């Protein structure tokens, strides 16, 4: 379950506790042996995966190994990309149907490196989202500005063209990753205030398009040079529902530290302590 609905008795409004997502985007890293040894170490460093949704996205060729290494745990395996057709003469492509059949539950869509190096656009992102949802996968759709200017207009356009055409039912299954490109792999993290402001902006677009309940429920995670030493202050922001992690996810110790942060994280407590009751 992605989130639990709460009713605030005083205002009779609904809000949501959103289960944090901690995602690993391995990009073009790790072979089969490295995948196996990552999982062996990572599993030994986390004693409870229940505090967040852990999603590890290795390269395609490592997926089968990752799926079996994650057996008997709640670790989810995801792909980093998909094609929008199910099958056909599309050399080199992999479909959502194939990804699902390989044991994945998630797929990253529209990562900035796909947009920058492989010509992906908001239009292809939308096609991929629809294909992922039709295949029964949970898409983690990435949006974010390349420079620290025009943030509002870039996010508005990416949302409007790449995400907003989805139906409410389709949208309910998405995870949105806000990834400012200037912070990816750069060692330059957005400050908690900058990240939270962008997340609020995105949530505002969701409210306008699909209403307050959809906005309350959607997980919006942050990506861009997240590491154990900067994660806590980001995670403390009410708006930030987890992370998509590149570099720091390659090391079992640092990725485990990010997952374990969810256990000690006080936000979930503070969210629960809103004098609300579950419905
Ligand atoms: C990413 O590529 O999604 C990412 C966030 O990378 P990094 O953590 O290395 O900045």
C-alpha cells in the first residue's frame, strides 16, 4: 500500500501518511557477481525493510540475479527504462511486459540521462508511463530543471505534457522523482528548503489537475547527490517522501544507511501525531 488515509476530526479533511520510497538507480554499473555481493552485504545491514519501500533498479542484465537475491524480503526490483510497445521489430528495446515477467515491480521513466543522451521527451515519457502502467509496473517518473532558473516553468511543462494527461486511476499508481539535473552526480545537493519548495510546486500541480486527495497521496521523492550525511535534513521535510539515489546506492553500506534512516526518521511519527484517525 502506498499511503494510508487519515481523517482530521477537527477539520474533517483527509490527509495521507505516505510510505517513504528509497530507490537505487544503479545506471550502467555492476555485473552479476557485483550484484550478488551487493545484495549479500545489503541484506545483512538492514534488519527491517518495512519502514519504507526499497526499490533497487539494476541494469537489465542483472535483474534476474537481483530478483533472486531479493527473495524472502520486501525489496522491490525495478528496471531503469522500458519501451512502450509490448513486442515487435524494435531492436534493442525491452517492453514493460518483459520487465514485469522478469520479476520487476517498478520502472524508472524519463530519467534526465535518458532525456539528455537518448532523446526522450515529455511525449515519449507519457507513452512509457502508460505502457508501464498497462504492464502492471509502478513507474518512478523523473522531472527536474537543468539549471537553477525557470524552475517553475520547466516543472510545469514536464508535468503538463508528461504526466497530467494520465487518468486519476493511472496517476494513483505513480511515484514522482524530483531530480534537479544540476544536483545529479554533482555532489551538489538541493538544500532541504529548495527541494521542499519544488516538491510543493509539483504537489500544487497535482492538486490543480486531480484534486487534494491525489496530491496528498502521491509520493514525491528527491534525487540529486543524496548521501547518508545529507539525507536526514532532506527527509525531515514534510514534502519529501524518500529518495532516488544514484552514486550512494552502489555501496551497500551507504544505501543501507539511507534505508535505515527511515526507521529512525521522526517524520512518520509527526505525521501520525496529527490527532487523526485512520479510515
Ligand atoms: C540519479 O541519477 O537519479 C541520481 C540521483 O544520481 P546521484 O545520486 O548520483 O546524484
